[in-house]
């Protein structure tokens, strides 16, 4: 699926970008106080990849200064539940680029720190035996 053209003619983010987004999401919608998990226990995916600056002209928060690759890059994407994705895209004046970047940063920093703690704890368990 990486960089493939979907039926809409849009190119998908790379597999590496998607992995990184999901790894740093904590399996939660990036909107503060939204309790929605992105993947249910039964494997049902309810999360959506949302663009901070729209992928195409006329979309919410479109930035003509971004290249096509920049629009699909990690820094321009966040994970939201379907409801929050719809709300955000229907009200771009309320949900600005700055607001969405803050949500993304806050969510990712939180789970990046958890990942660092887990890595450090596993390092202590490694032995030469």
C-alpha cells in the first residue's frame, strides 16, 4: 500500500510513516479528551489518518507551499477517530494548523516517553548469558 495510488488518485503515506504514526499514538485519538481507541480489541480499525494541512487545494488548511511529499509526510499527519476527523475538517477555522500540530505533538511526546521507559527497562534485562 505504501505510496500506491488509491481509487481517489491520492498517494498513501509510506508504510514507515504509518507505523510511526500508530506507534506514537498510544492507540488513542489525538484530540485531547477524546476517549476513542484507534483499534478495538477485536482488531477493528476506527482510526483515520488526518492531514494537518490538506492534501489538495480547496481542502481544510491547505498550504500551497508544501510539496506533494510534504503533505503525506509524518509531520503533516495525525491519527484521529472518524468523528473527530470529521469535526476537524468541517471547522478549519476552529481547528487550525497550530491547534492540530499541538495535539499531535502532545500525544506523540507522551507516548514517545513511554516507549523510552520501556526500552530502558528492557536494556536492564539483557545479559550475556
